C-alpha cells in the first residue's frame, strides 16, 4: 500500500493519510482483514509525527473502516460495508471539493446536502 502526502497542500496531513487508506479500501487494493502499516513505521517513512498518522487512523476508525487495537495495529474491517463506506466517503469528498471550487460557501454546501436529505 502506497501512502503519499503533499506537504504544500492545505489539506491536513492526517486527512491525507486517511484518504490514502480510504482509497486503497475503496479500490480493493487493501482487503478486509489486512493490516495497515504500523503508525511508527508509516510516520518514519513519510517524515511526519506518529500522532499525525494516529489521527488519520482515528478518522478511519470513526468512519467504521478500520479497527484499532493496541499491540495489533490497524486492521481493515471485514465485509463489503467497509469498501462501500470508503467509496461513499471518496464521492462525498469529491462533491465537496467540486462545490468549493465552484465558489460555494460551506453553508451553501451544507444547504444542498440538507435539501437532499429532506427530499
């Protein structure tokens, strides 16, 4: 699994790390039950603080994509749900990026989503 970050990007490093793992789950290159790289090892290879990697992994855990266990690391959860969640997360991120690029404010983006939820 390849992790790439862009230190010149306005996207926080932890979010970039989470996005790399999310894409790998979404495209099937990382399968349920597989372990993600150890946080210390990944931090060393990317040249970032281990807490940055752990924040990225925590986001994935909150999304239900991985399990974090002390001493066992980060493991992709079993089932197709993880892949579907990852794919949905990528589509949401693309939508938000497109909306912001078109000049919509964050409130306008929220309003679009709210109106779809009410429909």
